[in-house]
C-alpha cells in the first residue's frame, strides 16, 4: 500500500455551466482522518462521489489507494468503503440481513463473514438487535450500522459523506470514537461535515467554498495562522475573504 | 462473471418481496382475479338473447315460428306484447335486444305463396351483439320457412369450426390473458424495484461496491423471474383446470417462449425505471406502456387484421403480439416450434434489444 492514500490533481467537475469542483489538488496520508469542510453546495459530496468512481471528473486526475479513478475504478471499489449522505441500507431487511448482503457484495464469506459480522454488531452496539428490522432502529444505530456495512471488507480507505447529519450529539460523539478506532487500526478516513466542532476532531482539514479549496492544514495551524480561537471563526473569516476577493474582481 | 454478487442481490430481492406481503399477495392473486374477472365478465359469446315477440296473426303458422325461436338456446323469449309501443319501450329500457313482429295475414299469405316480411327490430347500441343476434334470428326464420314450404335450399353452407368448435370466447380469452397478466406484473414490478433503489439512494451505495451494473440486473431479473414463473404456472393451472381451456401443444415449447417473453418484459421494466426518477413515474409509465399495448395492440381481444394499417404496424413493436399468437396456437391449435419459430425469434430479439438498451441507460444514468 502506498503512503499517500488519496491524491487529487487539478480535479474539475462541471455540471453544464456550474463548476461543482474547481481545480482541487491535495494529498491524504495513510491513517489520516481528513476533514472536508464547507457549506452546502461547496462541492464536498461531488468530490467524494468522484473518488468513489460514481461520477467521472471533467478534467484532472485522482488516485485512491494507489489506483487511478476512471481506468481503475473497479480496483478502487474493492478498496474503499462509502457512506453516503442519505441513509442507504435496506429498511425492510433486518440488521443481520443487511450485513450479510453487503458481505456478499464485498466477497466476504464463510468464517471471515461470521467474524466480521460479530465485529460490526459489537462495534455498532447492535448485538441484541441483530434480528430487528432496520427501519425500527433509531438514527444513531442506523448510522453505525451503515458504517459497519461499509467496513465489512476492511477497506484501507473510507469515505464518509456527512455521516453524522441528523444524529443527536451523544450518538455523534460515539460515532467519532469509532472513526478514531478505525484510523488507529490504519484506515485512512476522508470525511465531510458542516459541523464546526467535528472539524476539530480531524487531523487535517480542507475548507471548501464554491467548488474551490480555500484553506488546507491542521485545525491548530489554521487557527494559529489567522490568530483565531475557534474553527468556526476560521471558517467565517475565510469565506468572507473569498467573497471580498470575488467582489474586487467584479 | 462472479456468481456471489448477483446471488447476494437475488437473495436480497427475494427478501424484499417476502417482507412486503401485500405486493406478494397482489402478485400471486392478480392472475387468479384477472382470470376470473375476464373469463366471466368479458364473455363475447351471445346467447339467450332477450326477445319480445309480437304475434299479430295468432295462427298455427305463427305459433310454429314462435316455437322455433323458443326451441333455440340463443333466444330467451321474455313475453308476447300486443302492441308495438310496449315492445319499443322494452328495447328502450334495455329489457330486450330483439323484437320479432309477425304480421297479420302471415299464414294466409304464406299459403298463397305471397312474400310476407317478418320484422326483426334490433337494439344496435352494441353493434357487435346486434349483428350476431341478427344472424341468428335470420337463420331461424329461413330454416323455418324452408321446413314449412318443404323446399330444400339448393346450396347450403356446411360449417365446421376448427380448434374451438363451440366458439367459446373463453377459449381464446384465457390464453391471451396469460400474456396480459405476465406483461403487467413483470414490467410493473421491475420498474418499481429499480426506481425504489434510485429514490432511496441505495442504488448509489450499491454502485460504490464491486457490484457491476450487469450483476445488479442479473440479481433483480433472477428474483422477478421466479415470481413471473410462479404467476405463469398459476394462470396456466387455473386456465386448464378451472376453465377447461384445451391445451393441445407442448408445455416445453410454451415454457421456453414464456421464459423469453418474461425476460423481454423485465427488461422493459428496467428500461422504464432507468428513465423514471420516482416510483410514481415508473408506475405510470409501466401501466401506460405495458398494460394498454398488451391489451389493445396484441390481438388479445381485437383482431389485428381489422386494425388500420398504421396501428397494425405499431403492434409489431410490442412483444405481446408474438406471445399471444404463441399462446393461442399452442393452446388451441397444438402448434409448436416448427410453425411458431418466427414469433419466438421476435421475442428473443425483443428481449435482447431491450435488455441491452436497459443496461446502457442504467449505466449512463448512474454515471
């Protein structure tokens, strides 16, 4: 496995006239928890969807786990886990059936499936709810089950698109504990969020605004450079600067 | 091709079906309900025509003619009003379809061999029934006259109806209905299943895994194929055992044709769901494009030969046309591969073309 698990070089994605991702370049090291921060419509989800091979970039290149997006998308899909913004497991299947289904898709079977299933059930705190229909679970459990299904095959890279939206603060905290656990075990985690306090949990952050990356660094670096006490203020100041620059141009 | 992934997909689809008892019940009960409804309600047979007879003559001859009508199973004599008005009122109020008026001096004129009309009044609202009733009543009058005058009609048509000698409409409605049922169920159910994944966002999740588009399709088709075959067997069993529709052909040939037809119908459903964005849209498109053509443009009830040329050309685009031809011919005529291969080939082509289109649309939609 390479040391740099995610690489973006001049990545651009247009939808008609709209530029969703505007010339973004960055590198994510192995084992990092990398946060993608920005308001809605900043291009976070689009970037993640490109990296997962769900949509093609308009120009530029990207590599995930050493494989190139596009020509090697099939390889990439074997090496990533993806949790989309929307809860996207099957509501009418039981917890265990969902796990077994995704196990089947990732080629996890037999003894290994039993082990992984046990691990996921314990991790998500769902051991006693394994036969429950997923629709009956509360938000936090659903979220953890979705994470569990995305890591059944122990992917080296994990993409989480706003994984904690709509979940209560305690469940959110528990979720981040799981993310740290995975990162310590060597997984690289690429996570988008618009919760500022979550930004503080990341090893490194990219600030996204209108498709462009307007800041990149560790939370403490970003705060120190601007001499600001919180990520929230870093975020607001950076966006205001961007808007001012644009106005000056116009 | 990896088998584990499509198999996981198939298993998941079967779980969906089993978790939704209402649609499962619908899918399995629908063939029976439709068969019962159509076979009883959609009888195109005309018999026991409700009839009034006005006898102005009241002679032995007129009574003999009346007896002839009474003796035929095609007529049911409701009464013998004295006046025209009563009879006319009867047609107006839908009490009867036919009024036979025997004129005064009917017997006398007949004895003197003077031509004497017997009037037949028909309710033409339903033109099809009226013309059948007209034919029956004319032939009663003609045959009675020949008997009465002891003349032999020199040229006589001797009719033998093949394949369906008693001309029961059920014998062609039931085989045709099997095609309509399978088309509705398969196109509708498949179009809903992909639209649902699209709507709930699970399709995107699937595409982020190693699962390929072709494997998604294979898994879904597999699951619905099981349901479709179950439906076909139910419809076939009910048709043969309950409605006593004769089956003269080969079950194997019909089985092969049904499988091919189902694949085409499923692919059509997939194509629709790749066009539709919501389940509601998929449902509406499915109804419009599967039910109506299967019903109207297939030769199910309305003979294709009687349609205007443009519509006739359009019928070639829908697979029901070929499948209904195969169903009717295997059921009633006992034909097989030797005669029906062109229809089977058409179904194969349809299935291949539509499934390739569906696969392409699916790929371009998700990308």
